C-alpha cells in the first residue's frame, strides 16, 4: 500500500512539502495561519497507531512547524492538536493564534466561514513555509 492523502484534506489545503515523516499542508483559511501535518503512512487514525519512534518524530515535526510559524508570523500562541472527528486519517493541526483573530481565545474549529487565500498570497506563503521548514516538495516514503 502507498500513502494517500484524505480527499477532504486535499481539497481544503495547499501542499507545502514533506518532512521526514509528515506531509505538510497549509489550510486554505487566511483567518488562521494553520498547518496540517499528515504522517505518510497508511491506515492510521490515532497517534498510538504510529510506532513509538515515529510518535517522537511527529512531535518533533509539529514542534518545528509551531516554532517557525510563531517566529515568522509573530503569533501570540501556537495551538497543536490531533482531533480527527471529521477526517479520520491521522493528522495534526498547528495553528498560529493572535489575540485579534476571529476566534480568540476559543478554539478555531467551527468559527464562521473560511476566508480563502488569494492565489498570489497563498503561493508566497507556501514558498516561505517551504524555506522555513526546509521541506522537500515530495520526499519518498
């Protein structure tokens, strides 16, 4: 079996690239700068489905993404969560939060309508994120 991204994640995001374990995606909602990390493994729905060594890599990659987002955007807080209620494929959210954002201080889920990125802004942001995270466009699993 080969890794396949959930169709809902694919529809709602822009590809940033791959880290050693995870595919990195940018959520298409400009209200909340929001990365999604998806381990490139088949049939995972829970963190405990990963091998212990891969759990550690997932946490390190989420930490890296959060640190870089916070520095790049000057975020007040970084929220990291693995919910999976709507999309069962294991994925981790890394969301940059600001006291001025539409949901502060509450969670971002279910708040208003997504504000899609303008294509030029999305392209610039993805390019910046690739450089900051040192992502390969597609590393082989």
